[in-house]
């Protein structure tokens, strides 16, 4: 835009707040600010012309030039009227657009040098099309807007000048000052029409949305009013019939329930508070359901209900012996607890942890304890729990919140002193949702669990009367702080005689009943049961044994039904006909004395097991090779054994340079199974010594123990499990470290009678016992 000096004018300026005047527009203004009044007076002295420009912000009382838009309108003052309050009412008419070039006066009033812009109203097809489109948009805007009337359409339709049309339509719109200013600043007619079209389109969309929202709100209000009316009618009908309405009846029922219960004072106070909240809530309120569920949970928990312990030591001992064979230490501990309970009347529940391989009866033993005490029994499985909220519960702010498994179990039990079984406590893990094992610390600490805090209930709950029993396969997987709060009782596994007793007393009657059989229809001799134990199972527990008994019952049932037999007798001779070929070779010990082969003993999560260790010596350059998927500890044991034999080569009558002439290969069969632990040191040393001296190892000997570089034999763990495995394998003699002598008493007497246990503290003694010297 080229500024023509002849178009420049010096005129007073009147800043407008929240208002904008277009050319040809006539409107009244109320002027009150001193500078604005003086600007008017100056205009009246001259040609009655004044520049009207809008402020960028309406809240500024004394605007600076920077606070006023540069584009304004030159207007003619047509009329002035002083009002009683000192304000001047002015009638102005817009003449033309004007660009403010500079401010020449700002102290007394605003005076500016402006460039007056005169438009040339030329039309072409594009402008004509834009005019029609703008008119169409304006008509649609008027239809949806409640602030404009249809006369406006008639007022603007007759305007033929495109610029004036845009200004006239913009003056009728309820727009923000910035939008109106953008139309004022659009000097080019096409640009002005396009800007106006965009603004009209946006405004129309907003108005359409407003209309839809209003309709939706009105419908909702009508629905609510209808529901309110119907509910009031229902109340009136119920009142006439003498019935109470739903929410009030619900509240009264809860209050009656509280009156009949014996609850702690803090619990009563909390529940009363929640009931008062519930009473004030509308029946349709979603929060009402949440509050009602919370109250139900509190009232369903046992706060004082208690079962009376039937403390009869002889009766309890009989129940434990009838339901479980062996497990003497566990039974003794339970009877001790009962005796103390009888003397002191109230004792904080101990936390017992039964540790042993699968299938030894840890869970069923907990049920027997509950039976012997006459208490309720509840079981919670912790296997795979990795969320802290599973133990402590969820906060009530969450959707679907509920108490943790501990209080859910207490609700199931219905008394404050149940036998509570926490199954598989070693299988808990943690992730981003928290560490459940840390939450269990409060549950299993006798000093803290008298005020256990659940996030959902938010009231202290007393767990001190509960007899907690935990089960685990491996104690090492239980976090140390948790382990510290528990009394460990190890259940290593059963002997053959104990398994025989378990089958005759429990498993066989149970399976016969489950398969519709009786002792008269199917007979199973002791020899047959022993053969099943030896040839078809290899385990510490009796789970697989029960499956084999079940398989026999199914075969017998089929024979009785199809062949119409009255009785099926299963003997050791025809056992393979029913169960197939023997799966395991009883007596895993070698059938003959062999060079470089030793039967070692190991402990696994499944209980004790035998470990065959083989050593082969071949001509070579002194390479030591270890195979069989051995862990770091076993590899180090092999290295220690090798170093010891090298250091004692002369005393042991071995070639002093054997490590330079021969390659030594140590192998532990069953390479697919990872093996590790400090139990195979003396076994490897003995096998290595046998291979180098060509002296056979006795097939009747098994051994376990760690070795030092000086040949000392160090103690190990799992003595009972390993001796049971040796007994199962048909071994006659077991070599144990001397420091493990204290553990020999744990071995069942029936096993000790058949095993010769030799305590050794040096490898020389091991070799003397194990090697068969000619």
C-alpha cells in the first residue's frame, strides 16, 4: 500500500474498549475518560472528524500507544449529549478505514497522524461469488443464532458493494475484538470476504454444537424431573401402605445388624459414619453402591467371633497319627503348641513354615492341624502373587477396589482364630506393582499383626489369634526378613515303609471309593505296593504313587465291567500287565564294582537323589574336561579334587607326572539336568583316584561331602534326604562328613537299620572305605 501524502491527516483519537466501528456504521458511544472527552472536544472544534481505534486489552484504563491497534476508523461526530453523571453520549458515523502512522500528542489527549484509506468498489465474477457465499453463510448463521433476527438478512441483502457488505455483516456478528479487527485490517476486498467466510463458518459450527449440548441437557433434565416425580409418587404409595422406601429400609437394616453384633468401638464409629453418608445419598447415586459395599465388607469380617479350642492332647495326637504317617517332628511341635495353649489360655499364634518337596503332605497336614484344634481352616495360595494390593488390598479410590487376600480369608473363615494356610510362600515374586513379600512382613510378625492395616478397610485388624502355617518347596527362595519371622519345620520325604503305610491307610481306600470299588473287588498285596514304589515312582512325596494306584483302579474297574469278573487280584507277577514295563530300576547303585564310577548323593527341590559320577583317563597332555551341565560350585569341587590328588600323587602311589601324560574327563550323566552344590567333592576325588589307580569302587557305597585342598571333608546339608535317596537306591553304606554326625538322628530308624553310616573327616578315610583293594 503506497501512502499518498495528500491522504494524511492529523486527527484526535478516541480509544474504544471492547468495541469496534466499521465505515458506514452508525452507533452511540458513552465517553467518560478525560483524554477521550478532550479528544471529542478537539474534534468538535475542527471538522467533526475523529479516529476510533480499539484497545488490545479492555481492562487498561490509561492505554499507551502500544495498547491500541494501528488500524482504526475515521468517524464523523454527528451528535453530542452530556448526561447527568458527567458522561458524554456521542452519535458517530464511520467514514473510512485509517492507518495510524504516528502519535503526535499523548499528554492532554491522543492525536495521531493517519493515512485515510478510500476503497474502490469494483466487482468481478470471483468477488461476486464470494459475496453470494458470504450471504449464504450469514443466512445459516442467523438460523442457528438466537442473538440475531431475520430482519438483518433483509438489511444486508440489498448492499451491492462487496466491501460495505463485509463490514455490514461483521457489525451484526457477536465476535471477539481480535476477529473484528482482522476484518477491519483486511483492506483488500477479497481477503476481507474470505476472512469473514472463515469466521462465519467457525461461528456457525460452534453455535451448532451449543444447540446440540442444550438439547441434550434439556432431555436429561426432563428425564431427571420425570424420575423425581415418579419416585415421589412411589414414596407416597409406600407411606400409605405403611412400607419404608428402599434406601431408608436399607439403612435401618444395617443399623439393626450393628446392634446385634459385638464390634470394637472404633469399628462402630466408622460404620455409623458411613451409614450416615449412605442415608444422605440419592438412591441413584453411584457412590452409594461403593459405600454400601464397604459397609458390607466391614460387617462381614469376624471382629470378635471365636471358635473354642478343643485342647485334648491325646485326641489331637490320635488325629495327627491317623491322618499322617511319619512327620514326627511336625506332630511334636503341634502338640507342644496345644500344651502351652492349655496352660496359658491365650497365646499369640506362632508362624510355622513347612518346607519340603512336592507331594509330602504339607497342605493336608495343615488341615489335620485345624481338625485336631477344632478350628476353622482357610487356605490362600500365594503362587505367582506379584502385586502388593493382593495382600494389603486396594485403596477405595480405585474402581473395583476390594480387600486383600488376608482379610478375604478371614471373612471366609468367619472366626478370629482360624488355622490360616499360606500356600507356596516361596513362589511370590515382585514387579512394578510392589513387593508382596514386604507386605507379608506385617502379617507374619507376632509383634505387629495385632493391628494389621488393609488399604481397603482402613481399620486396624487383629490377626494375633490366627495360627499361620506357611508351605514352601525351598527355604532359599523366601526373602530373609520373612524367613526370620517364621519357625521352619523341614519335611524331607517318606521312607518306603512310610509310603506303604500311607497307601494302605489313605491312598488305596480313597482311590477305591473314587472308582466305585471295594477291597473285595480289588486286592493289592504289600509286595505289589512296594514294587510300585520302587519300579514306577521316584519321588520324596506320594503324588505320583497316588496316580499309579488310581491307574490300577481304572484298569480293575474296566476288567470287572467288561469281563464280568467278581474280583481282580494284582500281584508282583502281573503288575506289568496293568502298569506297563517298570519305569525306574530299583537299586540305582551299580550292579558290580567298577573303576572310576562313584555313586554320589545330591539334594534337589524334589528331595534327595543319587548322582552317578564317572571319570575316564586317556593318553593326552593333561587336559581336564568336565561335562554334564555342572554349575560353578561343582566345577570348583572337581578342580580341588584334581589338585589334591596331584599334591599327594607320591603317597597315593600314582605316577607323579600323570597330569602331563593323560587327559582326564569327569562326566555326570543326565546332562540335560543342571547340577550344582557343594556335595560332590569327595565323590569326584574318589572316582578320579579309582580311574588313576585302576582300583574299583565298591558298588554298595554312596557318599556326600565337600573337599578342601588338604583333603579335609567339610559338612553339607540335606543329610536326611540324601540318606533316604541312598536307601531307595539299594546302597548299603553311606559316607558322611564327621561334622554331620548330629544330623544322623534325623534319619528314620527303619532306614538307619538298613544303612551303614560311616563318618569321615579326611579323604584317606573315604578311599579306605570306598575302594575295593585286592
